[in-house]
């Protein structure tokens, strides 16, 4: 059974598949990156998706961003410990999520 982290943001849901996570690391200030070990193409085929970047504006310094990273890693662990009948695990990190975006490499024409 595939497991997903479920993020609710501004009335929309984002699903991050756990199966192919290679690592979780601190990105730029207020951001945590979830990187994949496989690369997926966007619908247009003009770029490749390398992972997701989660923003929390309240995680405004290095210590808070590290706490945010640890809470995301803990959520991944908790999600994997749930029953196979629970494919979604709601991500509720230490600091509220204010943005979710794909990390992409765009091909130039």
C-alpha cells in the first residue's frame, strides 16, 4: 500500500508520496525540501519534478527551520507506522505550512 503525506493549504489538498522519498533537508530560510529518488515529468513534459518544497513563514531562523525539518521527518515515520488501511497521513508540522511547491528542473527550448 502506498502512503502519502497529506497537506491542507488554502482549502486545497496536496499529496506527497512517501515511497520514493530520498531525503529531507533544509532549503532556503523558512523552507524544507522533500527530495525523491525517482524523477517524474510534469504534464507538459517540459520539466522534471525532483521533490517538494514546504514553506512555513513562522520558521524564520535556522533553529526553527531545523525543528520544522525534524517534525516533517517524524511525520514520515508516523505515517509509515500506520495501518495499511490508512494511506494518508495529515502533515501537521511544528510551524504552520504557508506554501507548497514542486522542485522542478525546467528544460529550455
